[in-house]
């Protein structure tokens, strides 16, 4: 019932109560919305800013969360609050094309996700919210191109791994200047680590988050980074999570260290972490969590130019192998049967020129053993050899597959090979591992070279390796993808200087990637 109370009705109830001097007992039947109107809400309702995401040809999700005390549970009363929203064709809201009222409910941390529909394809829109007389800032967003259209270009930014304690999120300032159509974030949006006294900036709280309130506070702190907030307010994001949104290296309902977190406690942690994730991300209602489960794998089409398959490589995976032999066990799965079927169907039946796969973790091989023999990271696709190899074989029948990845805190650009055991096997695609926004901070580049360059002979599919902080920018066209590795000189100060480290190209119809 509370959901049906309009702002006008709410105002009427509030006024009525004041005029009649209503007794407390008379309020008991009133819905939460009415009770909230008795006292004005605190200032600063929109401290977390605005965001948008998951663009469709006819719509986009617009997001906000009411949180006048963002680092202290939000600071809202335990009542539902109506939030008015408007979408316009112009920045000054002279041509409002959609408007409505959403309900910010305490059960979702007073977050609001409006799935605005009825918009024009491939168009820019502005949006804003208002609650209890307080206006939000204005956000800008963009819908996807029409399904049957063949857009001339699409600009995508690939970001991942933003550790608050290890640096400022300054690569977003450059990303904003590059004006992408969409930002793809492939995981480690927050880090669950405890506050460190020696950090560049310190995590809030007193330890790792476990409860919903603790995760809410952590997300709220991350959103207070001005460059991240500005980027969210200026382009739609497509997000997926990796491990640090919950617990390092978790797999399904198995924590990193089962000896330290009992199963029931970890399920409760997953439930809290997924709910806080939903509450803070501009995602559709399909991502409303169901206890310790959240639907994150999904597909977004950008006309006939590009199809984006967003994977979930955390919830359905088998526990990590602990040996080279274990990594080759054919019973291990990364995607789970349902998601694997869904992915293959979406790849084979795709009408798109480019078939992008957003994977949290690297797909190309990383052989860490110099010379004879191999040594893999078991948390990445290398640790799930049988399923990875089968997937790469399927890429032969897919039009222009390109994998976009994070996790490594490095730029790693690779050819995807049909069989990494045979370096001469066919190249079936390209992969970009998009370094990190801030994780690992400013790395010692010489030390990095010393450690990684000797591995290049064992990994001839690597085309570019680098350890600067930043992101990758893709200009996707019919005949090619032009990629730029955009880096910053430092993340240890709130302002940085950006530059292009390298340009790469993927040509349509010719699998693989090259530095240009
Ligand atoms: Fe990370
Ligand atoms: Ca080797």
C-alpha cells in the first residue's frame, strides 16, 4: 500500500496531521510514508550522487540512494520515502520526456532504481531526483542504439579494481574527458580489507565488512571519491562484481578460508554483500538478490555493431584447484552449466559484428614458470583448463570475439589461442586485461619489468604488458576496434596527468590483436 501513496497525498496527510494536532495513537494506522512526513528529512539526502546503467535501445536504469549520513548506515528514518524523478532531452529540463515517483524503501537502504522506458535509441538524456523538497544533482546518460541499426561507432571504457586505500580514482577524471558511451566495470568495485593506518586513504570502519550496514558504509565511502561520482553522473555503467565485493578468492558459497568463516556465517555475508551491491549499482530489477544469490550474467546489445555478454565467474564456479593436475580436472566449472549454455547460445546466434565478453578474470594463459613446464594462477581461467579450452574452441564459430577482463592489476593484452599447449595453434580472439583504477597504487615499473619480462618467452601470445594505473578505451567500428591504454602518472595524489601508453588494433575478420 505504501507504494501507492503519491507525493501530493503525502503532503496532504502531513498538513492534515499538523492542523488537527493528531494524537500519536491516531498515527498508528498510517503507512510509513505518512509518518515520514511528520518531520522533515535531514539535509544532504543525495550525498551519494546519481548514476545510470544497463542501457537498452528504449531505456536505461537511473539510480540514487538517500543517505544523509553515508558512512553511518545512511541516516534515514525507518520509513519509505517517495522520490520524484525526471528524464529530459536537455540539460535544463525544458523538454521533460518521462517523470514519475519511485519509493525509497528502508529494506533496500533507501536506494532507488528506476527502469526508465519509452526513450529514443542512441540518444543522450539528462535526469534528476527530488525528495522531501531536496533536489539531486543532474545526471547525464545515453541509451543503446536501435536493435536493427548499424551504428558507425561505439566508445567503451573498461575499468576494474579500485582499492580506496591504495590510491585516488583519478583515471576516471581522464575517462570523463574521453566521454565514453558506456563504462564497463568488471569487478573489485570495493575492497573488503580492514582499514590500514599506512594507506594513502583509510577504509572506514574498524575491520572487514560482514553485515549489511558495514557493506553499505563501505560502498558509500567509495562513492565519495569525486572522480568516480562524476563519472557515474555522466555515463551509463555496466557492472559486474569479482571477489573483493564479498571476500578475496571466494567461489560460490565457499569463502577464501573455510577454516576462518563457517558456512552459515559466509552465507550471511554473501547475502549482505550482494544486497549492498544491488543497492549501490545502477542495475535492473533482475539483479534484486534472492538471499545469497544475485543474477549478474546478462546480455546487452548495441545495434548490430556489438553484443556484450557480461559473465559471472564467481557464483557458479567450483572451488579453486591447488595444483597443476587439479586445474586440469575436467569436472571443474567456471560458469556452471546454465550460464555456459546461455553464453554459447548468445555467441552462436549473435547478429553482432563484435561479440564482447566481460569476464572478471583473465582468459588467456599466464604461464608463471620460466622454461620447461607451466605454472598457473588457479583463481583465473587457467585454473579451469578444461572448460576454458572448450570455450576457446567454440570461439572459432563466433564472429570477432573479444574478451574484456580485470583482476590482474596489470595491462595484459593477448591473443586468445585455441590451445595454449600448442603455441602454433589458431588464434581465435583477443583479450584486454584493463589494469586497475588504483589497486596496487603506483607500481615500481623497473621491478615489474624485472619480474615479468623473463616470462614473455613462455607466453608468446602476450602483446603488451604494463603496470601503470588506468583503464582501456575502445573505439568500436564495423571494420576494427581501436584500443588505447590510458594511464596516469600517479594515483597517490588527488590529481594526476593522463596519457596514452599504447594503441592497439583488432581487425574484423582477423582474430588477434596487435600494437600499432
Ligand atoms: Fe582487484
Ligand atoms: Ca613455462
